[in-house]
C-alpha cells in the first residue's frame, strides 16, 4: 500500500462553483480528452439529495506496452465509483483497474475547502494497493506517477472551465 496526497489551488468563488463544473458533462468530456480517455460509460448516476453516486467504466486511449501484453491479461480500463457528500464538499473514490484481476485498487478522498477570498483548495488523499508479489510496489509507484500527471491536467482543465464560466 502506497499513500498519496495531491493539492491544487483553484481560483473560484467557493467549493460549490467547482462542484458545479465537476459534474458538467461538457467539462467531463474536455477533461477526458486532456487525459486521453477514449471512452467513459456511465453505468449509474443517482442523486439522492445529500449524496450523489456515479459509477463509470473508463477506457484510456493508451494501451499496455507490446512487450507486457502477453504477460498480463486485460487492458488499462478501470471501474470508478464515486460518492459525493455534498454538505462536507467531499467525494469518495474507489477505482479498480480491470487489469490484474482485481489485485489493484485506488481509494481516495477528494476534498474542497475555501482557502481565502476567491480561492478553493483541492486535496486529494488516498492510497494505491497492488497485491502482486515482488513487483506490487513498482506498479503502485507507476500508478501514482500517472495519477499525478492526470490530476495536474484535470486541475488545469477545471480552472480553464471555471474561468470561461465566470465562476472565479
């Protein structure tokens, strides 16, 4: 298990402004293009007032290197379950790569909080677990490097979207 913490500071009027764009389908499509997601299937999206639960299957454009394909079955797609707790401005993530037959999991909490006038801090804390003898730690490190790159790209996308929508 490898823990992680990523932070980003948005120019935004408040956490609700960031969540307003977070669930906007146009924003999601733009983010997916930036991080090279080929397809996202929404399997469930239920808003129960205090919470919203969304389940997706996500298919990245990139594929496993040719040298590794014979050794590992599957592709780089993953299942993502998120639960937004509206009052606390948090989203709980459970991401399960379909590769490795369920031996990998990313659990995280995405939290937004005011950080001063016109600023909102995003904190993304969690852990990556890969149960594969001998190489699990290296796989966890690779997943975290990819996650860090993706979160930087998606934060930039969100900021651009907030700016265009006048929510700063």
